[in-house]
């Protein structure tokens, strides 16, 4: 039941593209999230069996950023992005972010404590919470910002 309250809360406090004050995140929302005609130009390799309801949107986002592989194996050095479900130790995740990797966090509202711990760290300069999944990354030259975005 709490999850549904979290969904309503997220919808009420999150922003659309017009409430976003970062050119980087605004471009993502304008060109990908709110653009139904955006086609993924690049192939993105996903973990076997990975097929959540947000799969099409995540594929478009990773393709937009020219990411070729999302891995659930945090030891895979070839991956540009990693899928975590909140059960992994933050001391394993944070060095990956510091190394320039993108972290896709499955259902941040189900693992609030871990999500909040990660976004509080100074190595995470951009966090994007889309309710069903979140994205954590480091961008040089950008001040630390946390975004709550809504999509349908």
C-alpha cells in the first residue's frame, strides 16, 4: 500500500521538462522521454531476462547517451552502465560512478534508504528518479543536482 502512496507522492512533486533547470536533463526529457517518435539509433545489450515495464524508455535513454551495454554484473569491466536493485553495497557502487559509469537503480522507492544514501554522496552529481527506476552518474563540470521526473 505504501508503494501506491509513494507513486502519488512522486507524481505530485516530480517535474516535467519545464520544471527542469539543467540543460543536460532538459535535453533528455525533451528529446527522449517526452518524444514518442524518438527511435533508438544504437543497439543496447541488456542482461538476459531483463524486461521490466520501463524497458522501452530505459533503452531509449541509454541509446541517447550512446551506451552499448547495461550489465547486472558489477565486475564486468566492459559495461558502460550497471543495473542495481538496491541490495548491493554502496561501497561497490560508488567507485563505479566515480569511474564515469552510469548506474540504473531498479525501483528506488522500494529501496529508499539505499537510494538516499547513494544520492547523498558527493561522487553522484546527477540523480534522476523516474519512480520505476533511477539513474545515477557523475558529470564533470556540473553541480550536484537531484531530479524527480514524471513520465507516463
